[in-house]
């Protein structure tokens, strides 16, 4: 299910704000916490590095990925080199007809960033590395992603 919500979504890593969006598209899927898809005008993609990773969702289509590399960004952090956040964000360039609203919107793995927020609530990332759901107080599990949950 696709919902347009007027919630502020933020993604922050190493003190750098990558996303600050006043509204987003929220996707609700079976056995997963919601994923938030952010319009490109609210995403600072200057630190994105295109990834070779591709995945196919039977419902949404082919997803392409980007890593986030802040190595050349002044983060105010005294550490000179930051490791890139591999395959941290994904987008559907040409989603299936049922999900055309997601075209070129970016979603982010909350478990790979320092901070993700829905309004003023800090998000808990989905267990595992496959599902990119964002867990907040208004959603309840169980959720796929943890050990032993892939096939239920």
C-alpha cells in the first residue's frame, strides 16, 4: 500500500544531513515495517556513489542502489577518513505501474546510518540487511529481517 504522509523525514550520518523532507511516500508491505521514499529534491545526493547492486522486487520492479561516501565532506568530525556506507539507498527508476509514484524517489536503510527520524522520533532500523523498514512506536511486529524470518 502506498500512502502520502506529511511527516518530516531526516537521515543524518557523521553529522551530515542527507535527507530533510517535509513529506514522503510511505510503503506498507506484509511482514515489514514501512519504508519511506523521498522525492529527489529533498535528498542531498552529492555524496552518492552509484553501486552495481540491483535487486528485483516482484511488486515494485528493479531497484538500483547508491552508496554514501562522505570522505571528502567536512563533517566536523576530526576523523579524516570515513568508510563509505555501502548500498545505503535505493530507487526504482522505472517501477511497475502500481508503484509509479516511487519513480526516482530514494529509500534508505535506517540500520546503516547514524540517525534516521520520523518527525521527532528516532527510528530503529529493521533487523538484518535485506529489508529497509523503519520501526517507530506506531508500528508493531513481528517483522521479517532477523535470523530465521526470511521464509515466513
